[in-house]
């Protein structure tokens, strides 16, 4: 089945006329965290080539991330309405938009049916990038997605497959610049519940840290988060609810530290050059932990904690009935590790 689909895609690719000139596209249809992980790869690409010759294709929520890093690059957003069948297949309108961009070379750092369906059969010069085995027929040059850490390396492999890249410079550690007298932010949520240490744990942690440091919760302004906001009011804890990724980026740009689960805001913070302290459970930190001494993590290792895979055997906790890796991690353990890290960072205590 896989080979049949690949052969079919290759057949379409070979039949499609090649374009002589146009716009180079970088397709990065990812969640927030993975979008951050693509940045070193794209920076490496631009260490060789002029960034003004490229257009980035991404989801709406990630445009502020790319705009913040790549000032001279055009960013085009494609949202949920541009894809059908649960985001799997590009719509006719989405394909028309790609066609209007006059694609020349495409660097696909998504490598799924959603990205391939955007451009297959549309006139272009070549496709390079990252692919699952199912879709390699759509590519002129490709690298398979890695199954070993770090996630950044997969996207770097994808860029390396582009023949015009010669001796690129890839730096996976973001430059650090942070205030030592700023606020310690706590982001208590994650992409799914199994990755969350727990609201009550974070509240207790905040109370202990607040004895010596300025602490504030940060989380999205949504209807479902109103109860949590009311709870924080009852506990006399400071918080801010962000209404956009732009606002989130602006607020995170001036902090001393963020404490969070394995989540998008944590990785945005690392991209902005701020220290992070992350709590891991059913996911493997070695796949996603930000590089450098300004990023620490803690996890309670148990028999089923992932060692050589990205997720534990319960599908990153989605099928876990007990979530012991999270429940067994005490507030005191996290607090001691955070205080030690704050001292390492020389964060100034409040008066």
C-alpha cells in the first residue's frame, strides 16, 4: 500500500510541468512547540541563502513566532478552513492560494498528507524536505523523519536535503537575554491533560515561591479557563490571561523564568532567550528540552517512563489510567529544584 501511494505521487510529480522561476516556499504546518523546533533549521537555510527569497507557510497561531525571528520573510497563514477531513487534506481554495504564490522550490518540513496535498500536481521546480515513507513520491529530495532525539534534528535533516544548501550553520541553542529582577511565570496547561502536573500542585508551588520572588500565572483567555481564574483570585495569586500569541510573545519577552509542563509556551520562552523550568511525565525530555544551561527539567522516573522513545507506551499518557509519573512528583521536589535553579540564575528576590 505504501509503495503504491509513493509510486502514484511520483507519477504525478513527473507529469507536472516544471516552473522556470517563482517563489521559494517553506511549509511548516505544526503545533506551536514544533514550530519553535523548526527555527534552527530555517536559520541554517538562511545562513546559505537570502531569506527574502522565501515565503513561510504556517498555521495562524504560529505567524507571530516566525515574524519575531525572521523579519524579512513573508509569512502566509493557512487555517482550519483550508483543510478538509479533520485537517488532513488541503482544500481546492488552499491549493489555488499556493498556485498564486508561483512556487519554485518547496521545502516541506511537515511531510504529511496535509502539506503534500497543498502542492502535488501544481507547477513548481522541486520539492525537498522531511517525509513519512508514505509521501516520498512527492519529493525530489527528502530525509525520513527521525525516531531519535532531538526533534530539531529532524527539521535540520529536512533542510539539508535541499541541494542548494552548502555548508549551512545550524545553532540549536538560542541566544539568552533575561532580566534577573523580573517575574517568574507559571504556565500550568499543556496540549493534553496527561502532560499536566496538576493545577493544585502549581498553586501550592506558586505560594511557596511567592514568599521570595514575584510570581504570576499565565494562560489563555478562554471560557474553560474562567473557573481556574476564579480559583486564583480566591487564593490571592496573580495571573494574566492572554488573548493572542502576539500578546503571549510580548509578555514572555520580559520575564526571568517560566515554569511549565511540556507545552508550546515553554518552547516560545526558550526561543525568546529566557530560562525555562519544565516538568515532564509521559513524554521524553531528550526529544524536546531546550538546549543550554539556562533550561532545566524535572521528572519522576518510573518503570514505564520513556527512555529511547518520544512517548511512553500508553501513547504519551492518553491511554494511561494512573499517570503515576505525574502524581508521584511532589510539590516539595519541584520547589527545591526551582529554588536551586533560581539561585543558579541569580534571580533577585523581591524586597
